[in-house]
């Protein structure tokens, strides 16, 4: 469970900075809506974990692992869509090839 929390956290932190901007939200509205759902779920999970400082009790909540797996799958799909979007932009603007996805 802790490994999945760390994995979701890494992806969420990366995508949060991207989806704060209005430009990407306009260009990828479906992914933005999906990210908003994951964002709310992630913040709910973190609030619950913060309320109980005992790691064993906090990470053994029923349904937590399944919820984290769903969030991870959604974040991976959002990342793939973002990568495809960036690739299409690179085709129109070759100078973007010098920019990494990170």
C-alpha cells in the first residue's frame, strides 16, 4: 500500500503542476475532468491518512489499495494522453523536440 501511495503521489505531483494551467485544461478537457476526480480522491485519502498518524492502521483501510490502483490507472492514462498531445505539438512546432516531457 505504501509503495502505491508513493507511486500515485509522484504522478499526482507531476500532473498537478501541469493541470493548474488553464491552457492545458482547455486543450485536454476530458483529461482535466479526470484529473479533477483523481485530485479530489487523492486529497481525501491524504486527509484520512493525516487524521490517523499510525501508519499500520492508516494503510490498512478497507478499499484503500483498490482506490489507489484506480487512481494510478487514471493518472497513467492522463499521462499517455498528455504525451500524445505534446507529440502532436512537436509535429507542428519542431522546436518543441528540444523540450523533454518532464
